[in-house]
C-alpha cells in the first residue's frame, strides 16, 4: 500500500505525540515528579514518529505474517533506537539514556526487554494502529486534515530547531525563532516549556546523564570524524564494495557481472553508505572487542539491507537483488548468511582498515589542498543524479511511455535499454 505525504505525516505526528504521553507518564510515576520527555520541548518524541513511519513504509509487506512482522519491528526499531542514541551522543558527547543496569543490554543504548517491547508495539502499529489513525484522518474534510498537517509540520520544525539550538547554546542567534517557538507552543499545546529559559534544565532533569558544564568536551586528537572524511569513506566503500561483489559473483556464479549502482564508474552506493554509517556510529568503539562490533554489523547490516531493498523497489519499481533461493531469507531481501557477512565486514573495517584508510585520506587532503575532494564531490553528485534519472526513465520506458521532456530524450539517447541491462543485470521489474 502506497501512502500519501499527508498520511505519512499523520502517522509521524500521531506516534510522536502518543509516545510523548507514554514516556512522560512513565517517567513522572518513577520520579514522583513531572518529567517532559523527548528531545523537543513540545509534546513530541520524534524518534518514535520516525520509527513508526519506517515500520509502516518498509514492513507493510509483512503485515499478514505475524511472526516476521514482530521480528522485523523488533530489529528495525532497536536499530533506530541504537542509531538515535549514538547520534545524540555525537551532539552532546554524553549518553541521553543508559540501560547499562539492565540485563542483556548492548552498549547501554538497547536491551533485550525493550527490543521485545518495540517488536510488540511495531506489530500493533502496523497491523492495527495505522488503520485506525488513517481511518480517522480520512473521515475529516480534506481541507481540515491538510491544514492540521501543515500546522503541525510548522510547529514541529520550529520546535525541533529551537531545541537543537538550545543543545548547542546558540539561542541568541535567532531570538525571533525562539519567540515564535514559545508563542506557538503556548497557543497550541499549553504543555511545553519556554525553550530559551527552561529547555536545558528540563533535559537535564529528564536525562541526568547529559548534565555537564556548558563547555563541551573537546575531542582527542584524531578522534573527530569530519564530513570530508565520511565522504571519502563513502566513495572508497562504494568502489571496494563493487569490486568485492563482482569478484564474489565471479567465484560463485562463474560470470562477470556489473554490481554498480551508478551509471558512471564501479560504485555500489549501498556499500558506500554502509561504510560511512558504520564509521560514524562505531569509530569511537574501535577498541572494543570483536564480538561487539560483529553483532552490531549483523543486526544493523541486515536492517539496513532490508530497508534499502524496499526503498529501491518503491522508488524505481525494480528489485536489484533477490535471495529467495537461499535458506533463512526474509522476503528475498536479506538472508542469514549475508547478515553474517555484514558482521565480518564491520569487524574487518573498524578494527583493521579504518585507521589506515583515514591516515591515507589525511595525506591526500594535505597534498591536494581540497581540489580533488571538491572535484570528486561534484562528480559523485552528478553521477547520482544522472543515475536516478536514467533508472526512472528506464522504468517509464518499460511502460511504453514516450519521451516528452528534454531529459527523457537525453536518457533515451545515452542510456538505452541495452546499456541499462549491462549496468543493472539483476534489476527485475515489479
């Protein structure tokens, strides 16, 4: 089932608000005092709304399979929770929540009992909750529903931006934004606090582990992973992943087969993004034991590959890989063996290759004075844009639609069916 922007927004804000009520109620009971939970100052826990959207979009095909819907919700929601915790730690250099005292916890950010809870909540949301929420939304007059969504979007953006600035202590940069934030919250919710004066105090009370002096801890030398480094790791990972997959296909199938995601060059975007993400999330943990990094790679790699498979099918209308013939697969999108490969790749990368590759990148940047980096950024951006247009036209051409616009004619001229079939030999139309 395809959802419109407004339906996705309904799911996002509804689950953000419901989660805020649940989190606030639980925290208030435990602490014997009011606790306004969530990153934003208004009545939203955005990470829950985001998770609800992810589960709705990417696990819809499992809706009638109770077991796999539960397991999929459990894995994906746990991955989002771990990812959100890591990213918030990057912002504040402190943990926003800590499950270290709970049994079967992992990294202090996730634990088994909450993973089971996320599986149950995800199952109920996808199986029953979405139908109720969307049914209520569709019963409203169209103009009313859309107006409410745009109003919530404006409030949510202002709220999020104000909270973000408060975390980084830059409230004085946009005083009007904070003023609007306070006015809108007082007018619509009457539950949030004045961001400029109280948000840091509230966050400190809700998440004691982030209490610290206003001066952030400075990273140790070599500990910061900059945007430019992440970009280079994306490019290197994309190229290396394409080479590895090509050789693997040759050894297992006996044929040379293109595994590239882009029309120019041997680059696998899935691998590039995976390398970039695993580096951002795990580069501070590279001194931990191998089994820790392995299991992170197994679960996050599997969730990542599943989401990529659904995303490409939704956007381009094609299946780029299918593991249906392999044992222990889930919908042909992932399988247990390749999940283990993700774990092994994470260990090899973080423990062995990452420190050496980063040193090489630093040397290249010093010698090229950023010229090579800038040129490569332009090339990759153009490559990705042209590849998307070529794939979109490849799909519409298969429907028999004639080229009307200039870009469609250009795609037909330079990226005909024969060339696209060579680049994407496994792309199967759905």
